C-alpha cells in the first residue's frame, strides 16, 4: 500500500475502520480523531510521534476541544465532558 504521495505522507497506520472528527490541539501538539465504526479515540503527538488509543465506555460520534482542557464528546445518549 502506498503511504506517501506528492505533498502528503501517512503518519500512522492506525487501522481505524472509519476515522472521523480530526482535531488538532496546539496546547499539547496532538491530533485527535474518533473511529465511529469501532469505538475509540486515537491521538498522535505530531512532534514526538507518541500515539495511543482510548476505548470509551460508549459509542462516540465526534469530539471537540474544551477551552479549559479536555474534550466534549457527542455520544450515545447526549453530550459528555
């Protein structure tokens, strides 16, 4: 599989089924996104390359950053902080 092209490259083959809601937090240098088909929140630090996945207790459709830190999540049953 081609992982680089003109002007782009793959940072992480995270094996997400359906990645959605990418958001960059300049406070910690991380890019976050949600896998809506296989519930999980992924993150990668663009400077260090550190990465991880958090398995939420319920399905999450999207996330947003909070001004005071942390995220707000659109999930089954409502919005969660």
